[in-house]
């Protein structure tokens, strides 16, 4: 529990998952129940009735709130009990912890730390999310039974695609291209450019380039502690590297939102944006299949690492040159966790 | 192991389960093997050959006794070895612990505590068990993966039926009827009466009441530490509440015998008696189906509670008014366990 | 880990298992990866990339060696890294532990202890292995979820066949025949002779003996710490007991090579040699089926013992006369483990 940053927004669920029934999901090692209140907003409570400890997610949503499936105690979106069958007085301790929720980008974001620090302005930014010139793939979710730091490393690491993703997106030539790295306080980005080169095999399936040369860029952003954005650009060769020019060719933005479930497992949400084949749902479904397969290939690796980490209690024995960006990302997360801890101790003292 | 009362009779098996083959069953966290000796009586031994620790339940019952499946060592009903293949002398330590067994009501009852206190007179009493005016459903068994106290609470608790048993026996109106409670040293009973009311929907399926009004009573007995009797009475309105009058209408007696398997699981035996539709086996099978379904609904809740209890090590955070009877039942069991412990320590000193 | 003899050859794999792909196998509680190097010899490494702890068995064998499936680090048969994609310098700590391997009798034998003591001359001896007058069944393997000492006892123990192998090779008459025992420093043998008797039911299925009487011998060898040879001889009655005469009738040699996987599980390799029906592959397949079934019967017993051993931490409560040979075998193994431990401590001091 001491190893997660808590004062952060984490993706808890797709809004499309939140229908009439409550949804159980363990987040940062706490069992949470998500549900839509009678008022229509999403709430999150500790998934445990304070009476006999039955998970509230086994209950039902009524006009009053979330009703326990054992004796009918009912709780509002703020966690306070609003009804006890057969009893007039509601004791003050009849309540469950609640967690701040924000609904944005089709996702319910949860704040597991200090509620008074939960600021909507801190939600991750997703450019072009609602832009009509872009097409979006929503709803991606996988359960990865591995510590989320293993996934952070993976997402900051262009080098593994050659070996892990032979069957899908791997490209033997990519293994030896040099990578540039930059960082701010909030994120780190590793990127590389192939200038004045032919378009990729994938690109020519999308558009007929003829003899045209292109500049190809790939940017691996990681917004600390849990958001990954991979920005893949194919633009006419020789243009200035500006946001406007990036959109002049083919562009893919692949997002992953990592939510630690426990020390050894992670909720892996993903979303994809592209500026071509807008409205082509069949193309989206083909892409979805490729992504799902790719992330499952990573999952196999992550699970195997986790198994060894459990056995030896160590993450790594030898460092390589390709580790630079992931190492910095992990260091930034580590500092964030440490600062939070210091802050909590100061608050107590 | 310190949390069960041991000097008690517990249901170990239906006699109908004890055929030619030995039966393995963990009871109060001890692995037990039950078998019918050549003399025809049921015996219970620790399920472990003293030679190489092979479970005796993997062996066979022979004319001599229970024969181990590995080297053929054979044990009588008292646990003493009576035969070793290829060896003339039987060493005195060649024996296994045995447990007193009584056969009654079609059940083998086991005594896991001090054998010299095992008194047949302490077996639970089941009125009308062999009465020809009553019909009986035998053989009910479920495995409930939850501490038996969770089931004790459930069985003392009329309030949960509205919410848990919506699909089966639940009745929204019942949630708010007041409950009376009485106790002796051996049992506790919670009951309520609906006087001068129309018969229940269930009752009218059994008998045509016309415009007749009835008095309806439901009694939740719990005989410490492990026997539940629910006595449901529908009798002509206005009669004195006597045992004789109780039998003048429709009456159901539902028994559960709880046998702790381990700290987190319970053998749940059940039996049902009724004073109507005697001889109607088809009706019995329909009732059996409803009961099995009802108890599985409870099992879902009990399992979920157990999971939280494992995680937080606490049974309850908030008490409600409906907890009165179960709270007293648990307190009585707690005292029984504590007294036994004190007795054992005195015996040692 | 302190309970296995490490300075010994253990069967790690059938050579036929080592094709193009690496093979993962836990041995003496260490995860090992076996693979055939580009030079064609078998190597064994710790199954863990020193970079991010991904099991090397998830990788592929290339012309350079064993390539990790995550980032392509490649290791030679000696465990030294020979290639890192995208990096020119190979850091000296980029290596994994390797284990000596010898290939003999169609098996890759591994030495998990001090590499400088790994002497090919210490491999077990298998007479007649390549003799054209003998037929061989290769490739036998089962996974037995039990400590290997339970299997050692079983293999030194003629008495259990009557009870465990009722369905296969059991013979009620055998239970009471006396057993002779002899030992050297390296092995122990328990044997018995039935002189001048009719051939067994099995024997007469193989050959028409008419009225001929035979001498039947069965020898249970156990070469410390992990090789079992059961030598079953049916020869014309009255001959001298010499190796030459043993081959004048029907002879079966059944080998088992036990390799501890962990404290609670064992790799069980088996091989069979016979001096009759040479070239009869259909007969071999029938025998293979009988053996597999027989060993699964033992496995059921061994698993059940292990379960009790886990619970009580004891192997045995009562000793029987039939335990003489297994007891000595376990004592010899125990001494071997103790001597190794003393040697390691001396080396450290």
C-alpha cells in the first residue's frame, strides 16, 4: 500500500460499464463499488457494508441509493446510510468511506487519496478527444496480473517491440534507432525521428503515397504516475516539427491509463485516436483486435516478470542503455510516493 | 481450533452416506474417516495411517476393519491396529485416534472433545421425527465456505429474507414486524405472531382456507452451539398457543445442523418435517428444490462476508436492532468455548 | 533447499524433449532453462534474464545462443551474454548462472552443485542399454506432486504392490515372502527369490514354459540418491545365480530417475529394458500403458502422504518390519546431504 501515489486521478471504469447494477473493482488494493446514483452521477464507496461486511456490490441500486443485499441498509453517493429497514434511527457510524469521482472522456476517474486535494484540473489532457476530424476507439480494458511499474517500463520502452511483438507491430529495423529523451516535472518523453524515409508498411495500407518521402516520428509520453500516450506521426518530408504540421499526414495517438489493482495486478485501460479513416468503424474493429493482441503479448511478459519478482524480491540485476527513460519514470514515481508519505507524516505530527 | 466448542455432538454424516466405502470429512479442522465396521456400527477415526500418513479413507473396509490402501495395515472401529501384512507382532503404538459416534435420526453424530463426556442424552431432540402424521425430508447437505458463526447469525435473523430470498421465500411485509426473544441456558428463540390475518400465499397453495382467518407464528430456535429449528405455524385464529393447538393447522419444522469444517467452512445439514401432505413425495421434492435454492442464496452472502473477514479480521462495524438474537447466540457460543478452555487448563494444572 | 544432495547428477530432460525451443524445468527448487546451443550440445542456465527477470525459456534459440523474448539479450551455453541489441558494450555482470550438463542414455543429466566436482564418471550405469539383444522403452516421464523421499520409499518397498496395484501388477501372494537386504556405500538392494516355482502369469503370456519350473528373483536396487533399478529375473530352475545365467530366461530391468522439483514435487523419469520380444514395438506400447497406470496409482498415494506431511510436519509415526530397506536408503541420503552441508561450511571458513 505504501508503494502507490494516492493523490492522483486513476481511471476506475468506463462510463459505459456503469449501468443499473453496481460494479466492484479493487483499486490501489482497496475494494471499491461504483454505481450511478438516482441523481445520475457516478459514486464510489468502499465495497463493504459496515453492518456484516457484505460487499455492497452484491446489492442493488434503488431510488434511495445503494442497497445492501443482506438486510437492505441503503447508502447515498456520499457513503452515509439513508435507510435501515425496521429501524427508525440511523446511527452516526452507519456509513462507508467514499471516494471523489470525476466523469470525463467517457471514463469515471477516482481519487483514492486526500479528498480535499481532488482537483478536476489535474485530470489528464487528451487532445482531439472530441475533434470531429479524428476517430476514436473507446472501451479498451485488460486485466494484467503484474505490478503496474512493470507496465510503466514497458510503455516507455520502444526496444521491446522487435522481440515481443513479432506477430503484430514489431519491426526488426527499429531496434537500433537512437532515442532522444526529455522531461518536465509532470512527464517524460522518449522519441525518435526517421527523416526523409519511405512510409511504413502500415502507412501504405492506409494511403497511396506513390514515391513521396515522409518524416516519421514516434513519441512515447509518460505522464506521471499512470498515463501513457504514444504519438505516431507520418508527415510530408521536410516540414517544420509543429503541432499543425504533425496533423498534415497520418497520425495515431494511443493512450493507456494504468490503475493499480494490487501490488501484483493492474487495470489496463486503453483508448485510441487517429486523424484518418474517420467514421470507418470496420477499420476501428480491426485496429482494436491488433491492439488487444499486442497488449496480451506484453501481458505474458509482465506476468512472468512478476512471478520472478515474487520469488527474489528484486526488479532488475543488470541495467541496459535502453533503460534510461523507464528508469527516470520509475524514479519520478518513487519520489512522488515518498513525498506523499512525508506529507502524511507531517500532517500527523 | 480454539474457537469451536468440542464437547458437543455434531452431525458428521447422513447414515445413508455410509455404504461399503469409507467417507472422508474434515470436522472441527480434523480430518476424519467414517466407516461402517464389520459389526454394522459406524466408527470414526483420524483419517491418517500412523505408518506413512496415507489417509485411511483411500483404503477399503474388509471383514477385519478399515484397511490402509498403501500396505494393508487394518484398524478396528476403536482405532487399534488388528492386522499388519507380513508381520506377526503389532506394536502398541499402531493405532489411530477414534471419536465417539451415535446413530440417531438417520445421522451419525460425532463427539470431537473428551470421549468420557460423550453422552447420548445430549443429542438434539427432534419432535415428531418418527410420527406417522408427519412427513420428513431427509438427506439435505450443502458445503458452505464460511465460518459457521456467519451461518448461526443468518439462521437467527428473520430480517434478511426480504432481501436475500427475493427469488424464493422473501416477503417484503415481514421486514418490519416486531420480534420477541426468549432464552434458556441451552437455547435462544426469536419469534413473532401475525394474529387474525389471512393465510400466506404459500398456505393457500396447500389448503383451501376460504374466508377463514388464521394466527401465524414463526419461531427461530437456536440450540447452542449448532442446531437451528424454524417452527412455522398456521392455526385457526383465536386458539390458545399450546403445542396441541399448533398442530391443528399447517406446521413446518425446518432443521439445520451446522458442523464446522474449518475456521472458514461449514458442513450444512438440513432436514424438514411437516404435518400435511403426508406421503406426497412429489411435493417433498418440490420443497427440497426451494430449500436448496434458498440456502445457496445464503451461501453467496456468507462467502462474501468470509472474504472480508479474512481481509480485515473483524466481523462487524455497526450494530443494528435486528442483531439482538444473533448477538446473544454468539455470546452464548463464546462463553461455551471459553468455559471449555478453562476446563482444559484446570485439567492440565 | 537444505534437504537435497546437490553434488549429484540428476535427470533433467529426455534429449528428445530438446528440440528448437528452450525447455523450462524447475530442478532442486531452481528454475532452469535447457536448450541446444548452435554447436548442438545441451546447455542449462538459470531461467531468468538478469535485465528484467523475464524467464529465458520464453525466448528463442538463435544462431548466437538463447535470446531473451523481451529485449533480445542473448546468452551462450556458458551463461555469458554475447549480444545486446542497440548496445555495443556488454557489461561484465550480464550473465546468468549455468549448470554442467552431460548427455548420456538419451538423457540430459544436470549437476546443480559445485561445477568442479561434476564428473562424467559419476553418471549412473545402465547395463545392456545399447545391447542389440535387449529392447528398450524410452521417454517415460510423470510429474509427481510429492517430496521425492516418498517416492524413494515406494520404490524400495515390494510390500505395497499387493494393495496399491490391485488393478495392475499386484499379487496377493507376494505380501508375505521374506526379503533379503544388502548394501554398499553407493547403493542398497532388497531382493527375494522364489526357487523352483511355476512361472508367473505374466511370464506365460510371453513364452510357453510347458511344465518347466523356474527360479524367480526380484531385486530392488536403489543407487543413492535418486536412481532405482528393479531387476526381475525368470530363469531355468537350479542354475547358479550369475549375471550370465540371469540372461538365460526372461529378464526385465525397470529404471526410475527421480529429480526433485521442489520440496513437495518430483520429476519422475522412467525407462525399461527387456531381453525378449526384441523389436516388438506393439508389445512395448502395451507395457508403457501398464507402467504409466501403475505409477499413477503410486502418485495418488504419494500426493495424499504429502498433504498430511504438510499439515503435521512429520513423515511417519509407527515403523513396520517392511520399512528396513527404505529406512536405510533415507538414512544414506540424509548422511549425504549432511556431509555436503559440512563441506560447504568448511569451504566458507
